[in-house]
């Protein structure tokens, strides 16, 4: 099949593998980038897979809290350019969306778009903003948390927003953990939260890597389990070294403060939205 240069470029950025290796893997995977990345890792030709940072969406993420109701809104609103994303009218709209979410308790996109935003619906406000700035504006995603537990939030320049809910601990600890999540982007709280199929997939990849290294079959299993433990530490919040003190794991910090993480939410602007590859076709 025909493989586009943009696909090869994206796979190279994700894996660090050579151009020809990337093209060969894409051909074998019938153009599926996820599968091609796995093939490269199994062959020992790829570095640790990392998601491409190539995104089309600009915009803002915001967390807004209401102490009286215990509600916390996490929203992402997208624009086409960072110029509009930094416009005061756009920022005011993002704030209005978060407020409408808290006040309405909306559970789905339609409910939020129909919610009141200062005398007009969120959708009406969105359309008015589109007319004013001349760009498409999209309320991309949101989450509404209602809890009486300890909550910490952290927002970095409107580009990354994190909310952490703790069982125990205090707001200062929760904010520190939120800052850590913003910096390191863990995928799960702990090993127990990782889907079994994901663990088996990683075990398969690590086994293939060990065999490619020519290791004796009798020690491959031990090597794989050791590397799996390292993988768990890298992708789980409690297994990572705390950003303020890398010698201490987040899990140990939480234990010392008699706290545990119930959940965390991390939004990054444009996360998972790929740029158009038309210019590379």
C-alpha cells in the first residue's frame, strides 16, 4: 500500500526509529501507526513510544470550583489559532462555559450547550464569538466533579489543567500532586488501574525485545518482569519519583501523609488532535 511521508514523519517523531524502518513497519501494519509503533518496539528499533505533539487545536483549558456546592468544572475550549486563544473575549467565553457547567450540572454536550450563560445559551454565546473573532470555536470536552473530599488543582498557562481528588491529606498536598501530574502526565493512579490487556501487550513487546537482544530463553522471563516493574513506575502516578523530590516516590509521599489518590483529571490543549497532513501529501 502507499505510505504517505506524513505518516513516516509522525512515526519517527513517536519512536525515534530510522526513516526506512518506520516506512517498513507502516507497510507491514497496513498504515496503522499504533500497530507500526508496536512492531518497531518488538524489533528493538524504537525508543520508548511517545505520542506526537503535533496538534491542530489551540485554545484554553480551565478549572473552576464552587466551594458551596463542592462542584469543580474542568473544560477545554478550542480555537483555530493561539492569537484568538489569548483574546480576552475568548477567555471570557471559556470562563462562562465553566460557570454554566457548575450551575447547570450538565452531564452531556447538548445539555451544556443549552445551559444558561448570562442570559443566553452557551451555544448562542459560542456562535456570537465565532462571528466576532472569525474563527471556529469548539467546546471540545468537559468534566464536572462533585465531591466533599480534598481537591487540589493546578493550571499551567491555560495549556495544561489538572484536578486531583484525595482521600485524606490536605489541599497543599493535593496541589503538589496536581503539579506533579501536570509535569509528568501519568496514565494511571496505580498498577491496579492498568487494564489487564495493556499489561499483556506490554509483556509481549518486552519479551520480543529481550529475544531480539539474543538473551537466553531461561532468563527472558525474569528480564521481562523486571522491565515491567520499571514500566509500572513510569506510567503510574504512585510509582513515579515526586517532581519536588525525585528520590521519593509519589506513593511514599502519600503514605507519609496518610492519603491516597481517588482520581485525577489532566487536560492539555489539543491533546490527541492531529494536524492536517495535507501539506505533506
